[in-house]
């Protein structure tokens, strides 16, 4: 693992998920199947974790080399120990907090991950705005008493939120005190993708909790509250075979992608075409790339003369997109997906 989480990342994820779920509850309460609708909504949300990298200082000769190769704007290290020595002997070390990250970026010792060599990879996150704390947008369709928005975080941390929601649904809003109201602020939603090569690091629902059975070669879910009713047909299963298995809520990586390259992009494309909603994680939680020597598999990826890995993975990706389009064709017609920027 070559990314280091910020010191607040875990608690930030927990708090944001609790708040977003609480707000969404107020949007669906009163509906005939409000709680089921809430669960379905939860299964379709993706939270993007802004990703940055720590640059290494140039050593003698490296800076001149970088001028001749503009894409290489970072110092190098031959071993992981050398990388650590360079990092921890420098001013910013590895930023662990949002404030430390801001200072590191301001001093140009940290940048958005690979923004100098692969702008498409994380541009859609708009990390510059995130660094300026542009984290939220008002939910114009939801109005809550100020009391709710002020007490919500403390309440969510101290009790089981499911119990709170069920109690609210049973009791309704019977509080007759005079309250002021406001639109709650929610995590910003990614409205469009700047590139099909977007490959952020994400938080998604995963825990397996339901089963499917295979009937006539098609996998059909037993739990009707789960949204994914269409999965790849397994050609190795007999048409008349009935099997059952636990599946994850969100799709796995496709195991045809191996070694290096396209694995994150393919999963993001799967989530996007499947209809997931993407949001940028607020409140300063991030991941930071730890410099390291280039791996053997990355060297093979870059060596197209002697290895086919790069060519094979590149050839697989457009075919994979065609498979996804066929698989979710009906869903795409009914609800679409996040569009490319500049199109609707």
C-alpha cells in the first residue's frame, strides 16, 4: 500500500456517512417504502477521497535531467529507505492533517496525485477547490429545523442511527415549539466526468449481505431490496444449474485486469454506468502517496518493446465498456449515468 491516510480520514468517513444518511432519511420519510428507499440510496453512493502526493527534493544532476524531461518533475529514490530518509529530513515530511497538506501544497512539495504526468486521473475531483474548503452545497429540496442540523452529529455518534430513524418515522414531527429552518449543507456531488480516465480512490458499500441463485444461467438476487438485479452470466454454469452465493453490494474489480493499469478506471466506469452517484468527501480527509522506487511491474508496463502488458490492458478496456453498456442497457435508458462534462 503506497498511500497514507490522513489522521482524520476514518472518523471523517464515519461522520459524513452518518450525516448524509440522516439528511436522506428526511427526504424519504413519509414515502410508502421510506426505509427501503433509504437503504437503496445508500447502496448507490460513492465518496471520492482526494488524493495527493509528496514530491521528493532533487539531488545533484536530477534537476537538470528534469528540465530535459518535463514530465519528470519529482526527485527519485533507489530504495524505500532512501525515500523515507528524503521525506523525513525535509520540511513537510508526510502531511497528516488538512492544515499540513495546505502548507505542503502551497510550498509545492505536495501536488494532486500525478497531476503533472496524468491530469485526467484525478482532475474531476477538483482538488484545488477542495483545498479551499469548497466542500458543501445546500440541499434546496430539503428544509430542516435548525435544531436538527445542530444536534444531528452528536445524536448520530451517541445512538444507533437506525433506531433514531425508526423512532422519527413512528413519532413524526410532533414538536410544536417555534423553530427556525434551513437548507442543510451536503457533500458536493460530481455532476460530470472530465475524462473516462478518471480513477479516484473511493469509499463504497461492500459488505456482502444477500444471496443470488443461478437459474438458467442467469444470476437472480433473492433479496428484492438490493438494487443490482443484473450480474454477468457465468458461461461455465449449466443452463439448468441452481447455485447460491453471497455477493457484495458494490461490484468487484474485474480480474481480467492484471499486473498494472486500468483496474481502478474499469471499476469507476462500472460504478458510473451502473448508476452510482459520486460525491467528494468533505472535512479535510485525504490520502497521500508515499514516494517509492518504481516497481518491476510498472517497468514492464512502460517497456512496450519487450512486454505486452500495456497493450493488452489498453485493448481490454474498450471491450469492457461495451460489455457494461450491454449489461446495463435498460438502466441507462431509464436513468442514465453521470455525463461527460460539456454534455447532458
